[in-house]
C-alpha cells in the first residue's frame, strides 16, 4: 500500500482524488495548503504527493521547493493553468509530472501508478552493488560524456545538472540514437503512460534538455509529426 498526500484547498477535488486513490488501494492523507503539506512531509514519509499550484498561504511551487530541501518524494502538480512557463518552472524545481485541470481521475491514477513504478525501479537500482569505474557504461561524443551507470553528464569536463526526468530522457535518446522515436513511445518509456490528448510534457523536457546541452542541443533532432531522434551532428 502506497502512502499518498493530496494537497488542494478545494475540498471537492480532494475528496474526488481521495475516492479514486483509496479505490486503487492507496493510504491517503490530505492537506489544505502548502504550509500544512510541508509540515506533514517533515513528520512522515509519503510515496507520492499530488500538489495543487494555486493555494492560500503557500502556493504549490513554493511548497515543492521547500519539500525538495529534505525529501525527494515524487510530486504530481495540478494546475488550472497550462502555460508553458508553469510547466517549465515545475519541472525545474523537481516536479515529476504536471496535470492540467479539469482532469480525468482515471488518468490521474494511471499517472500516479506510473510515477510510483518509476520511483520503485529507481530505488531498486540505487540499492544495487557499487560498480567500479571499469564497469561503467559510458557514451562519449567529442566533449560530451554520459555515464549511464553513475547517472552523470559532463560537457568539457564540467558536470551538467539535470532533473531525474531529463536524465531518463537523454539516456533513452542516446541508447536509441539514430532511431526515430515517436512521441507516444517516449511518453510510454519515460513517463510510463500512454499519450492523453494535448500533453506538452515531452516538448517541455526536450526544450529544457536542449538548453542544458548547449552546443550539443542540435543532437536532439525534431521529427515533425513524429517525435525526436538523437544523432551525432
């Protein structure tokens, strides 16, 4: 049973999500604002957090930023606004997924399951025995070096700080380089769910990833109407 924290000042939305989450077998707690959410996360561990953006006292973005100082619990952000700026800001502070209101409770539960599965897989990988440097799986192209084993990326010997999803996306693109990858395939492999409607999550992560790759941004090629491909420019 997973412990789920719902943070939203609208009781109707909290009750709706709680109903579906408990039906899926989750142990659910609720908070009405960001301050309460941060305090609850200090006092106990949760497996996943569903956080609204617009709340009194402390907004969702600020609450996540505070929680990230002491916890890496996965977060799905809820917002009535779907602007790219909001999505980018959320992903930059460590949000795992972003759902725009109004939303389908069934889809939200699918995304919860996908995020939980990825989190469990990551924890399992981190528990594996330590590898020596000779065991590392490393990709290099000019001054770009990607260590899949250590989950590090360097350019000109300088470490590039990526979010967990950016690591996953870059690693998958590189391991499948020179292959046309559809949007649906990338969403399924990286986020763990099928494509639902107009979802800009992938495009936003590609934009952030290109920005951080600098001179190597052109290695991620947009295939109009299809998806993306990584190739050595």
